[in-house]
C-alpha cells in the first residue's frame, strides 16, 4: 500500500503551537508513529505552508500510483476552494483528518471546504486520527 500523507500550514509547529489543543508531539514523531504502525506500507509525507505545493501533490497523486491520500489541511480546510477543486479531480480514496475535534472549537473551524471532496473526515483523536484515516483508505481500497 502506497499512501500520500499531506499536512498543511502550521503543522510543522506541532509540539510548539498550542500544546493544550494539539499535544506536545512534533510532526516528525507523528510521522514515525504512522510508519511504526504500518512498517510494510510506503508513505510519502509532505508538509507545506503553501497551498500550491499541496495542490501539486494532489494533482500528481494518481500518476505517482498512490492508493490513497490522508490529509490534514490545517487552516486551508476552512478556506481553500483551490484544494477542494484539486481533490475533486482525484479518483483514489481521500480521507481528511484532524488532530483536534474541529466541531468543538471556534465556529469557523466547523466548516470543511476540503472535506466535501473527501470520502470521509476523522477528527479529534490526536495522532490516532491518521491511523484511523489509513484504516479507512484500506477499507475503501478493498471495495
């Protein structure tokens, strides 16, 4: 299984930014947790604070023969029509994940523009949201 894991703006600051909300683990430790959980899977981890880089990764995901995308678009979740439009063109399974429960936070965080193009959204389970997202990709790939 080959999975693209995308992380959007400010996720490079995990462990430093608002640890009460996001925990004390770094993005690197979350990525290691994922790899340790699935040692036989091939992961590509991309974190970018730039919308266009995430769009480029989405647009080439099928050509790069990924089985699915697990994505935490951070703040772009709530605002990016451009990422939403890129996701619309991809036919492989896509699962949006969030570390925190976006529905238990500020009102503007409850809306997911990008999630409308995902096969599902997992929110509020910390680093385990990624594991649940990968399990969803596996399930969707077995159809």
